[in-house]
C-alpha cells in the first residue's frame, strides 16, 4: 500500500488486513458511501467511524455487524462527550 488507508492522521500507520479492507468496503457499499476524500463531512465521518472501529476490532468480518457496532460505538462516544461537557458547565443543563 503506497498511501495510508485512512485520511485520519491517527490511523496513518495502520495497515488493515485484506479481510478488514474487504469488510470495510462492503460496509461502505451497503451505506452508499463514496471514497473518503470525495464525500461531504457526513460521508467522511461515517467512513472514519468504520475505519476506527475496524482498527479497534480487527476480528469483525461481517460488514453489517461492523456497521451496527461502529455506529453504536459512535453514539456512545457522542453521549459521553455531551455528558462530560454538561458536568464541566452546569449552566448548559439549564438551557443557558
């Protein structure tokens, strides 16, 4: 591979296995995603989510399971950050 698989700088050194590439590409196809560099911000977020989750869980070989698990992971991360922000700034909870 001559260029990194992902544009995410944290994944720059990651070389996915052929099985991971196949699983990710199948998941992208199921979601109707375009290549990372060609899409809009939502497309890039989805592609990056699949890449990150695949990096964290190389044992996943089912593309549908990758989609479900990756986006559940993303939802938990967003919720965790939101809760963290409201703990640091309690005024957010009051609608200020």
